[in-house]
């Protein structure tokens, strides 16, 4: 099928209009548009302080704090919890605290055992629990994940290209 440039422009404009008309998005997309993770944690801490002397507001604070987990798909939340649990066990075994430096060391260690997707999941799970990292830490994490992704791409075996002769010699099944 031949696609003409005019049709491509029309399709692109339609996609852009659809994207503009979509309200909301995932929890993370909505929260990123409004404020960063660290600002969210500061806001929650401020709310906790205001409600600290009012015991009947404790349940509402729990709702606010857990909203960040509850807005995610159950499978995503479970995956993040497992990733955080594995990371915490590794850090405990190494005698490390839960800082961003330890996360980076954990990710570097895991590059030998898991793929880029698992590394990215671990990073996202950490950020969900601990808030956003500094720009330098985010860049180091992105470099680790992208390096692993590159390694995976280099290992992939390209599909074998058959010649006409090989195709003709294959039995039909």
C-alpha cells in the first residue's frame, strides 16, 4: 500500500487531535504534569502535620498516602512491591542504607542477572516509595538501563534470510 504525504499529514493531525482530547492518562502522567514526586511528598507531609492533632482524620491521611499505590494497576503495584522487597533484601545483605547511591549499586549488580525492563521497574518502584531522585542520579540510572538495553539488542540474533533455492527445497507441511 502506498501512503501519500498528504495522507500522512492528515493521519498525524488526527493523532495529535486525539492525544489533545484525551484527558487524564496514567497516574504517573497526571502527577508529572502537576508536580514532582518530591513536591508530592512535601505536600503529604504538610497535610499530615495539619491533621496530626485530629485523631479522626487519620483514616483520611491513610487514603491520601495510599492513593499513589491505589491509582496503579494491581499487577503494577504488586510488581513494584516485589521489586522493592528484592532491593531491600539485597541492601540489607550488603549492609547498606536505602539511599539513591545504594539503588544505583543494586541496579549495577542486577545488570548481570536481569534485563533492562526489570531494571526500569526497580527504578520506578524506588521512585514511587522514596520520591524523585536528583537529576544526576536519574541520569546514571537511565545510563545503566540504556546500556543494558543496548546489550540485549546486540545479543539478539537476526532472522535467517532464506534464498529462493532454500525456500524451494523446504517441504510443505
